[in-house]
C-alpha cells in the first residue's frame, strides 16, 4: 500500500504563503535560487512610481534632481 502524504499544519501553510510573498525563484547557472522580490507600489517598481507621480517640490526635498523636469524636457 501507498503511504499517505501528511498534511501541512496551519503554521506551515502560513509560513509558506509568507515566503512566497517575500521571495521569488530565479535560475543561476542551472540552479534555483531564492531572492527577495522587488518592492512594488501599485504594481510599479518604486523608482518608476516616484518618477510618474512625484511633484517637483517633493523631488527637490528628497534630492532627486535627476527626475525633475527642466524647460528642455517639456
């Protein structure tokens, strides 16, 4: 007869879900590696979200002058 697979406990299920949210699997030299997922805000990477939504005053206060538009960019 076949041996039954044991079921995961609630704590193991919770830990697995949290791990899947926090990490993603990539392949490096043919082997799987677990790396942190990139941070996203509303589905966009943080840098792109800031570039799209920040106003010039906020960019200046946080010293992100490279994202500020000049007269030539408009």
